[in-house]
């Protein structure tokens, strides 16, 4: 009922089938959405927040009732560290789906954001393009001004501007740029208004040495932290987990949360950047942030992962007194190492920003300004 109410308020307020859609949206919240990005975002936030709060509230009430009945605080200590992070998994899956599949569509000013890459547009043209279209214009020149081949039957010279979505099939003797400008109401095309894609921007990246040092420090600190976590809790898991299964479940649940939240955060924070987004760096984001991205994303990645590591350590120690005793001996030996690793992970961002990222961002900003001034697609690389 709560989900249906949220759906009526945020997405469909007068549609004939709004209650049925509201019911289905409570099961699959990333379907039956609105074309307006703000409404969709508001619905997903309220929907997932309501889902989490209702389920978490039910478990909290249950833990309180158990404690009041004399059952002690075992639910709070042993099972809440599993239940609460576990309840975030469906929310994070929805967040990940929105950030990877829907956000680029809602955020892009272009009609075909999947064709923003000039190499992909060039590859869309068939080998016999000139014979088929009767035009002497090479496919590369058309792709550079924004066209891609759009005839599904491969039997005509039809091409579409990826930005405004207008199609051209009669080419005449004009140049590719002249044809694009001659489109009906070309002033409404984002390319003509100065919203340009900077091709090959992924090649504009920080110098190799600062990037290598930064990546090495982050990877070393996170791998070492995981190795020390296993070593510190090894005996406790072996001796206590047969009587307290949550000792095994807590690391697995937190690992799942880390693997979900990092790619989602990666795509959301870099959705306006042509550089920095790739499937590989999305998969590697739990281990290391993309060093060629933005300062805001790198800081967010480091802070979120540091907080999650602290929470999983605290959750493990809080499960029982026996775990605290067994793991505390080894923690007393390695806590200075953990402190140094956390400091290295966070403090390495500042020198890397000034030495590696800041000059690159200045260059990208200058390239985009030049692109808007010249009114043409710019291809730059370092």
C-alpha cells in the first residue's frame, strides 16, 4: 500500500491503470517509470527508502520485544549486523540498475546517447556506403559531424544525427558540415548549440608516474586491510562460528554491499564525464577508484569504502565477548598498520590531485571551451 501511494504521488496521478502499475512497481521498482527524470528519481528514492525503513523497523521492533521478554541483546549484537546491511542489497541493486541503465538516458541532451562515440558512428556505416547512398562523402566525415547509419534494412543512404535525431537521405553536393547545418531547425540541435562531445577524451589522462603511485597505494592499502581482517578473525571464526553463524555471514553481506555500492556510485558520479566511465573501471571500483576521473568521485570512493571497512570490523567485534577476546589479541599487534593504511588511502588523494589530476582537468576544461567557441566537434589527446 505504501509503494502504491508513493507511485501515485511521484509517477502516475491520473492514469487509468495507475493502481495496477503501482502494485507492480512495488515488486520491480525500475519499471513503469515516468519520462520526467525528476519524477523517476523521486519515486525510486522514496520507494527504496520506504522499503528499507519498513523492513528495518519491523526487525528493530522484533529485537526490542525479544530484549523486553528477557532474551538479552543477542539479536542486536549477532544478527542486526547481518540483517541491516542485507536489507540494503535490494536497494543497492535498484540503485545500480538505475545508474548503469537509466541514468545515461535521462541525463543525456542527445537523442541517441549510445552513439556519442565517433568510432561507433563510423563503424555503423556499411562498407558500400558511397555506392548505396550515391554520395561522395566518406563515412568518417559524416560521423565526425554527428551522423550514424540508421537504415535497418541496409538498402538506402539514410543517416541520423545522434544529437537531434533528424534523418538525412538526400545528400547532394554539400559537405558533411553544411548538410548538418541545413537540417530543419538545426538551431535546436545540441551540437549546434555548443554541446559537443570531445572525442578521445579517455586518452587525456594524468601522467603515468603519479597515477601509478596513487593506484599502487590504494590497491596495497585495501588488499592489505582485507588480508589483516582475515588474519585477525581467523581463530574467532573457526572456534565461535559453529555456535554463531553470523560471524561468517557478516563479512559476506558487507562484501556484497561493497561490490554493489561502488559501481553504482561510479556511474552516478561520472555520468556527465566522457572520460572516466568504462565497464572495467566500474568493476575495479571496489578495489581502486579510476585515477583519471574526478576529485569528487575519488574522495567519495575512498571515504565510503573506509567507512564500510570500519563498520565491518566493528560488527565483527560486537558479536560476542569471545570474539572480542580472540581477535583482540591479534588486533593489538596490527592496529598501527591499519591506521597507517587508512591514512595513506585518504591522504594520498591530495598530492595526486595537485600533481596528476588538476593539470588534466584544466586541459579538459580548455578543450571544451575551445569546442564551444569553434562550434565543431573537437578531437584532442595528450
